[in-house]
DNA sequence: TGCCCGATTAACT
DNA sequence: GTTAATCGGGCAA
C-alpha cells in the first residue's frame, strides 16, 4: 500500500501531475537526478497504451496510482511511466528525461557514454542509465528501489506536442523544464508573426 | 497464424 | 537525411 502523500500526489489528473513532476528528484537504487521532461497519457487518448483496454503488458496502468509501468519500446528499449489518477483510470505519465545528479559513474558505465547531456536524455536512455527494466514493472514509487522527492524550488515549465507518436500529435501534453540542456529534444520556441 | 506498426536509439550516408 | 535492431499488440484471415 502506498503512503497517503504519494497516493494524493499521483491520484490526480495526469495533466496536473505531469507538470508537478518537472524539477522533482527521481532516484533508482540511489542513482538518478532531476526530472526535466515528461509526457501525459490519458486513457481516452488514442496514443495511450491503455486506449484499447487492458492487456498483459499494460495491466499496471489499470491498477492504483503511484506505481511504475515499464514497457519495452520497439522491442529494444525500456520506458518508465508513473500511473496516475484514481484506480482503473489507466492514465500515466511517461518520464522522458532527467538531469543526472547522483551516480554519474554508474550511469556512464551502463550507457557506455561519457557525455553527461546524453546519459538520460530520452526515455530509453534514462532507463538504461538507471538500470530500470521490465523486471521493475509494477513496483511502488514510494518505496525502494525508487525514491521520489518533490520539487523544492520554483521551476519555469514549458509545454508542447509529444514526441514519436502518430495519433493525437497536436495535443500539447509534453512538459519540460524551460531551457534545460538535458531534454531529449528542445521545445519549439514561440513563433512571432512577421519575424 | 501472419503481417504491420510502434510513447526509440545509434549508426549510417 | 535514412535505416536497422527486435518484439508485443492489434487486426485480418
């Protein structure tokens, strides 16, 4: 059972939780950093894995909030989601990028990359750096090996269309820390008419 | 069963 | 700019 604070935090709309996760600290077995990019997936969203109903893969999404949904992407990579909203809502937030702060050496070893900016800039890269796999699907987020700490300082949050999807492509449900160099891709700058 | 596609990434040209 | 790697889901047959 999740602690009441975590349940209250994740039990809200994905569109409330997602921006609140920007600037939060995520650690897995003591390795991780600051969340700088996430995407919201609601069960009514054609791009969501839960849109067509429960399967063995997405079962965790249909459970209570505050748990990790880890799935294999393109048969190769692992991607980490946080289940949100009341139980059965089947909505989740995809963690797309973090700024590495703790355990840099372990991340570099797992990734085989030295450049700090590329350690966790992308959902697949992030899971590889932290050592998260399908074996961790369904784990509670308020207990080891996970550690989550809410944002303490004010953060300037920006939003835009999600990446790598083909359905509901115009919905601005990607949230990020404005100007961070650890994003998987930059957010489009506002276009001024006549510029 | 067979076929196509995907919430990706790295290594090509 | 393009493409391969690789596997589960969804749908047609």
